[in-house]
């Protein structure tokens, strides 16, 4: 007697091999609007979006630079959550929930 075959249901999954976009320009107007809503702002001028992108880029550059400094000082090649938390503490922002 031949073995029973299982019926396949659904299609094959495909991997998304598209290159990831990197940069602050990928922070959309919707993203900025959601952050503003969370901060209690109801309306935004169209001039605000470019300024917010510049501020976010400067903030991330400082945090990433400090994070890499902590990682290199510990002679590691892997960035840990602790390194990011220490960089945030150094910039005066205490991040609760980690360490």
C-alpha cells in the first residue's frame, strides 16, 4: 500500500530581499505626526517635518556615537542594550526598564 500524501494548503512564503532603506529621510510625515500626537500636539505646520528630521538625526548621531564608545571601551564587537542605556544616561535621559 503506498503512503498517504498530505494535502498542501496555501502558497510558499517568499522572503523580502529588497534592500532596507537607511536614513532619517525614511521617517515619514505620519511617523512624525504620531510622535507629536503622543506628545499632546494636535496640529502641525508643514514646515515642521524637515526640522524634526534634522533634530532626530542629530539626536541619533549623538546616542549612536556614545553607544559605540561604550562598546569599544569594553572591547566588544556586539552592542548590548546596556550600552544604549548608558549612552542615554550620559545625555541626561534615563530609560526605565533596562538595568
